C-alpha cells in the first residue's frame, strides 16, 4: 500500500501493542456503568469493538440492519463476558426515522435491557465498501452515491440524534474513518471522499458540542467481508481487528482527549505520538483537513 503523503513518521503497529493493551480495562472493568452504542455492530470491526467494551464492563447497545447478525454478536459477547448487559436494536443508519427510533429506544427504554437512561460513548462504525474497478464516470452513479450515503449520511444521522445525550455525560463520539481519507488513490473516489467528508464533520462536533470528545480514526487496513469485495487490496490488509478495538478503548479512556476534533490512525504508536508530536499537533492545530497554501 503506498504511504499517503499526509502521515506521521512514527512507529507502525499491525496488532495490539503495550501502549494500547486492553488487559487493564478487562481486569479492572474500567467501563462499568458506561453505556456504549455501536452502529455497525453485527460483524467485523464493530463486533470486535463491542466485545472489547463488554469485557471492560460496559453496557452495550448493538445497532445494525441484520438482527440475526446482532443476536449472534450478543451471544459471542455473553460467552466472553456473561455479566454484560447487551441490547439489540435493528435499524438502518441511512434512515433518519430508524436512527431516531433506535436512539430513543436505547435512551428512554434502555432500562429494559439494563442499559440505563444515558449514553457515554457512541461508535459510528457502520459503513460501505463496494467493488471499485473503474473511473467513476464509467461506473453506476447510484452505486457511487450509495457509498457516500452510507459513510457520510449514516454517521451524520447517528451524530444528530446521539450528540444531545453525549452532551449530558461529556461523552465520546468515535467515527471509523480511513487512511484513504488522506490519500488520492485512483478508482476509490466514493469511499475516499466520504471518509474525507466525515473527517470535516468530526471537526465540527467539538466546535458545536464542546463537552463531547469526537475523534475520527483509521481502524487499520483490516481483512473483512467488505474489503473482500476488492481483491486488489488484499495484500494491504495486514492489520488485526483487535488493533482497532484496543485503540478505541484507549481513545475513550481519557488519555486521548487532546485528539478531539482530529484524525488519528490506529496503526500509529500512541506513546510516540503523544511524546514527540502532541505539543506540535495542539499548537499548530494539526491532524485536521486544511487547504495547502504554498509558502
């Protein structure tokens, strides 16, 4: 995979490493009493993130279009964390009515699942990758927009209805973005543009909701059912899904609050970024989208 020009020159990881080791969270149940809503939890990255939060003591609201898939993830969570409180909420993130209903059910009726009437962390993980094998002018325009809708409108809908509740808890809003948001790779314009756009949405969230910590993070290039649609990128899929889940726990554990409104790459060594780059990133307003002006 070509190294994108917008990147930090730090050590890269492809799996869990000491800086984001989730073991202390699992042993100490550091997320006990917290309610975490994960959109796109029926498989892949979202499912793994849900399992990590459950093992760390959190209450889980699993959201997705496949009720069967969500129920399967809930059973897997119960095997890993029998005491976990897990609610299943079927809905399409691109449907405003569905998202409004689901959030209302989680917050107002969550006591039925033992979740409590609150939201502390929201992970907008639902998204879409399609087969991209030709220039966009030679492809179906409806297909192009379906990708953008899932990756941008879906995140917006989740943000629209959950942020007022996160305001009350000074919570976290986590967006699964992609390193593709910072690249210009031929043929993947719908995916790259949609991920770039949610990066800007992420920058707006702490401006308009200053109590909320919002981070758009690249979860790693992971082999999933979605990436399998593009065999040409298989050689790039070298990161573990656990890397994404461990990074998520790290970002919402308090130590990554300074990254609010910014982009973060799960493969970057967190300790090195914090030690060598934090001061410059904060002072210069780094890890955000900007117009490049020649000096």
